C-alpha cells in the first residue's frame, strides 16, 4: 500500500511538472512573439526616422548649394542648374 501511494504521488508530481513545463513553454512563446512584434515596430519607426533625416539633409544641402554656388561663380544660378549640381554631388 505504501509503495502504491508513493507511485501515485510520484505520478501526480510528474504530471504537475509536465503541466507547469508546458505552461511555461507556452508563456515563453507568447513573450517571444510580443518581443518580435515590438522589435519589428521599433525597426519600422527607426526606418521612418532615418528616411525623414535623409530628406532633411537633402533639403539642407539644396539650401546650402543655392546660397554658396552663386557666390562662388559670381552669377545667379537657376533652380534646374542647382538641382544638377546637387545630383552631381550625390
């Protein structure tokens, strides 16, 4: 009878350990999915910020070229010429 009780207790403990391990694995998978989602969202925000920064750099470069080139060559330069100069510099 004692042997049977020990075997039953051991089986109950094993079932409980298996159940808890499965729950922990499922919870871990949920957290992994959430982390992956948050990471993807962060990467998207970074890409948007980078694109905005690059656009700002191009705008600043255009303004800079428009201010400097006429002074360097001593003549006014049209918008089309300024765009060509900027494209050549890229």
